[in-house]
């Protein structure tokens, strides 16, 4: 009949662990709160904002020139440049061997 004795010892250990954990829970909570405050205080907000602003700016510029009015500006400039290279009044000569 030693089984109940083992059960009582395990229950006693469980209560002891919970009791000690309860004693240190407040200290642990205070330590975590202090560490969070330190990290928040030392965080590089300006760097994070600058990085985010650059990412948004790059995305906006890329979108403008890829899908927006900037695309039309580039396309128009390219057409003008190509017209100068391939003037309609000049016949295009085939290359040798072609």
C-alpha cells in the first residue's frame, strides 16, 4: 500500500513548486516590464520611420513610372527619340548580308 504515499509526495511537490512560482511571479513580471520599457526607450524610431518612408517612396515612384503618368512620359520620350533615329523621310537600308 505504498501507492497513496507516492501520490501524496507528488501532490506535495506540486504545491511546493506552485508556491515558489507564485513568490517569484511578481519579480518575474517586474523584470519583464522593466526590460520592455528599456527596449521601447532604446528603439530607433527615426531609423524605422526613415526605412518605411524610403520603401513607400520607392514603391510609389516605381508604380508611377511603371503604371501611371510617368509611364506615358517615358513612352512619349522614347517615341520621340526613336523618331529621331528612324526618320520617316529616310529609307531604312538593309545591312550587308541581310
